[in-house]
C-alpha cells in the first residue's frame, strides 16, 4: 500500500492547529485544490475540487477517528465515484505534538495511505509522488494560514 509520511513544525500551539484541521469547512483555506466544502458535519463532508480541465470533481470523506487535540483520521469514500476505477481506499491521518523544546510550536505529521486497484497498482510510484506533492502542499497551507500575521 503506497504510504506517504511527511512532517512540518508550525509556530503556533497544538490547539490552534487542531481548531483548523478538525473543521471541514476550513479545508479550502489550506488543503491544495479544494474549492469548497459541501454537506459538512463533524463526521462527513464533500470537497469540490477542479479537474485539470476545470470541471468540478466531488470527493466524499468520513472522519473515522479523532483524539482531540492530538490525532484525526479521515477516509475518502471511493465507491461509486470516479476514483473507484483506480483507488481501492485512501486514508489520511494527522498527528499533532509539541515541537522539541518549544511548547508554543507544533509538530504536524501527516500520513496518507492509499491502496490502488486493478492495473493501477503498477503506477504506485506515480501515486506516491503526487500524494507527496499534495501532502507537502497541505502542510505548507497549514503554515501559511496559521502563521500569518493577524
């Protein structure tokens, strides 16, 4: 199963990071490509992304676990979506902890586990590369939003 694990330190306390990542409506502020969020509740939401051709693509997610303010896990629902042709499952886990030596900074670890299906399994290295860019973009987005002057 292709897995991407990345980390970054942001110069805000863990609670501030949690407040941002635990609210699905805030995803367009920091998650790459998300144009808007629809039908959001604390347990499920739909993101609207734009395809390369500029068409809206919807992706449904379910929160599967949370340990506020330390850990959150969500799963993309791929059945009966355009993603089911190549993706068997996709799960994102974000873990927050105090940065070494600084209780006002937070170490954010993001892990994305994706399992391909069919002949798509042959493209695992390409999926990892794209996922790495997406996760790096999400961590960059978190830092941009959280560390911006108020």
